[in-house]
C-alpha cells in the first residue's frame, strides 16, 4: 500500500481541471492525510518518550551523605547525567550511619544503599540476612580520630582513661578502627570510656565542643575543621597497618528480593557508578569541585580529601576486600569465621563493569 504522506494524490494540472466536487473531495483526502500524519507523529513521540522514560524510580540512601568521599561517585553520576542515561530516577536520602542503611535495606524500605562494608557484615551477622553487597565505592582512606586543637593529648597512649566518641554501635567500621588505634598503644576499649553516637557529624561536633576527649571524624569535614583551628588529627586509618588501611570501607548494598526481581536496575545503577568512578579518576579536580559545591567547602579542601581516596575507588567487591573486612569483623566479634564470600556478595553485576571501566 502506498504511503499517503509521500505519494501525491493529484498533480498540479489535474487539480486545475477538477470540478468543485473534486476539490471538495481533495479537501477531505487532505484532511485524512494530515490526520494520519499527526497520528503517526504522536505515535513516534510516544515511542520516543517511552524509550527515554525511567525504567525505575526510587531512593538511594547513603550513610554520612555527602560527607564521605564514597559519596563522590554518586554526586558525579547525578551531575554528569550518568543515572539519567541509564534511565534511573533516583532520589538521595541521607542516613546518619551505616547501621541505619543496613536496617533499611534489609527491610526493603530501601532497595539501593551505600554504607560501611564491615558495618553491613556485622548487621548480616546479627540476623539481617537479606542484605547483599553488589559493588563498592571506596576504601578506608579518610577515616580518622581527632582531638580538640589545644588538647593535651598528643599520642594514642594519652587516651587512657579518656572519653572517646565513635559511631552508633560495636558493629561498625569506626568502632573497629577504635580498637585498632588503641591496640597500637597497647590499650583496649576497657582502658577508655567509649561513647556511641549517631554518625560522624555528631562525633566531630562532640570533639569540637569538648563533650568528649577524642572522636571519630572523616574528611573533608575534619580537614575543614583542622584548617579552622578547631580540631587536630590524632590517628589516621590510612597510615595504620594493613588491618586498618585495606578493608573495604563503603559498599553498595541491596537486598536479595530486589536483586532477584530487578536485576536490570542493579546493572544500570552500578554501570552509572562505575562510569562516575572512571570519570573521577580522569578528572579529579572537576570531581572535587562537584563535591565541594555540595558541601559548601573550598574546592582545594575537597581535592585534598579526594586525592588519597582515588586509588581505592573501584566498583569491584573483591575477595581481598571481603577477607580484610571479615577479619576485622571476626576481631570485634561481629562476623562468624565461617561466613563465605558468596553468602554476602553478589559480584556478577560489578565484575564486568570493573574490567570495562578500570582504566
């Protein structure tokens, strides 16, 4: 059948010879042709809109958002349109701690989350067995303990008998790091008073206001406070032994039900994160500027905090990272020694992306 839009119904000479009735007939035919063209145009537009419409709309929740360097890939993915290109419409939700993220993910209140790897392992060991790690954001590079700037505490040994603020429970990365910091001076948590607070921002505020003698902090918030003369760094995880500098700090989490029902969403989400990580490695200054804008911090402060995190920025939930986190969890009694990598990790989504976007 001929295409009514491309084949002329009358040529010019025929048109001039037609009667008024024929002209009226042409008018009807022309109207029908225009209607068909309009319908086809509307159909094409509908198909185009359907092709661009989000395949999933929902929340992505992250601990310490957006203070942690682990937030930078997500910020970049939003700013550069990587999520939009993957047809995901994500709303960011800030959580005070990784424990809160783990609980929400396990319950299905949150299907995509980011939080401490060790914290999530501890939650899994406590019975939140729907949690799964599907990827990673960054390693433990910016985790530290600090004291007020004019504190008489100069070394870790000086913490004996002092009050120290850490994260929300004994099942978190900050608490594990506390045990390792104290161990470096021959101390244990029994030698100090541990105060459990809800997240790094509260811990840092407690240090700055003298509520505690020392507390858990992360850059760049800590770096900004140091620059302002409010606090002084006492101990950095990245400068410690392998037990504190090599375990995976921030994991991308989902739950078993969502992974089974929405595998395409997991792939699209992690693809955008992997693309963002690659872009950050190639454009650290621009990435730091994006982060600084979100934090309302100077770009140079954000860059100084982001730079040491770059080598550990990978989407791959490696067996090595799991083993270091598991060892940490066993040390503080939150993870069973028998826990296997594949019980907690679902690496098939991230592994191909790590190979593709590693350069």
